[in-house]
C-alpha cells in the first residue's frame, strides 16, 4: 500500500524504487564512442535513462577523436545509466560508460562490485574495442561481446570477428540491434548466463 | 539582482562551492548503486539549497546514488560529499550494495537471469 507522497522534483511515480528492493547489482555497457551504449541502455531501462557527468583531470594522454586538441587537462565524462527491476528485492543498474584508459578513477568506481560487462562493438571499427577490452581484463571483469549491427555495416562470419577481436574461446559473441529491446535483452541474457556458468564452474568459494 | 532560480542549469555554482571546497565525503561507503532512503522526521531548515533539493528528491522514495546525481544534475563526486553530510546529520540512511567479498554472486546472477528471461 503506497500513499505516494507528492514530490515536485520528480513527478513520475515510476522514478523511485519499489519499497521492497534490498539489493542493487550493476552491469556495465562499454565500448568506444558512438558504438550505441546509450541506445542499448535506453532500450532496456524501465526509467528514462539518466546521465551523470564528471569532470576528469588528466595529464598528457591522447584525447577523444572529437576533442582534437592536445594538451587539454580536464574533460567531461558522461555516463548514461538505466534500471531494470529484477524482482521485488533486487534491482539491476546498467551503466554505459566510455572505454578510455585515462578515466581510471571513473573506472574504479564503475567496476567496483559490477557483475560483468557487455562490450558493444562495431564491425567497421573493431580495432577500437581493444582499449576497453584491455581495461576490463585489467580490472578482472568478465564480459561478453555484442556486435551492434548498424544497417550500413558489413556482416562478417563469427569466426572472423572472433579472430579480429582476439577473443578467448569462452567469451560469448552475439550480434544485436541496440535499438531493439528484445535484441539488446538477449545480449544481456547471454552475458549473465556466461557469468553464471563461469562462476559455478571455475570459481571456488573462499 | 537575483536571477530566476536556476533548477537544472549546470555550472552556475561550481561543485567545490556546493561542497564547501571538499572533494571527499566524510565516509567512503558510497558506491554508484548504494541505495539511499530519507528519514522523514528530520527538519530541512538550515540545509543548503543543494542538500534541501536532495532531501526533497529522496523523500519521495528510495534511489541509488547514481540516480540522485542524475536527477539533480550534479556530479557523482559532489553528490557523495553531500550524502555523507546528510547521513551524518541523520537525514538519510543508506543500504550498501552487497560487499563483493561476501557476495553470494551465483545467487544474484541466477535471480538476474530469471528476472531478465521473465521480462524480455
């Protein structure tokens, strides 16, 4: 029984978590610029996806393709995220975030406690996925790769994509349409199935 | 004189002003998905405008740290500092996400899998 108190900041009653939720889990949706992270999160989220921005200070390192200017020391990193209520006690958050090496602090924050990650890839720019895959491996976060199929992108046999991305045999590879809820959902399910399988077969309880 | 009260505009007040120059919260227990709940019986008088906005948002129901940042259009780092103060003053309570060390992760994963399959 809810008495739904009025709140003028947020009128949409679906904004808040069900009262019964006790546990929050998170999964990352990562990939290079323009690969469809925000779209993927938006297709699956039950709330209007939200965005947070952090100003990152960074010495040196190479910058975004978009930024173009060298020597810049601060940059704004946006993180889009959404939410899926799994059951009455559990909620899952999906965080879409950039995969650049230089946002180390952001990465630590995001990966801490994350279950795993969906790496979105684009067949036209597969090599741009290496950075983010490397970061996930550094943080010991298991992942599945989902090729976001763009209408004008060439299709390759799975074997060729695996080889181009240098995937381990156990790493799942799926094709999806990030705009489509069911398709994005299948990619997410593939990841979770993989995580569960990996955990129950390879990791022993401490 | 004073312009119309800005609500969502960014950058009008610099984050370090909002936090009195602090960049770290009084406690280091906030994750992006830490769940935050408001105590309804605390007075809001005397709170800074940002803390008041945060309380008004949180009084509607439970939200994660990331959602609070998103709704208030404040950086997560700033939200964490403000949250720390509001927890210290008894205005807010938090429920930590499951600590990774004792995570019954297989169980969580199974629930997530079942939930996703049922919904999609």
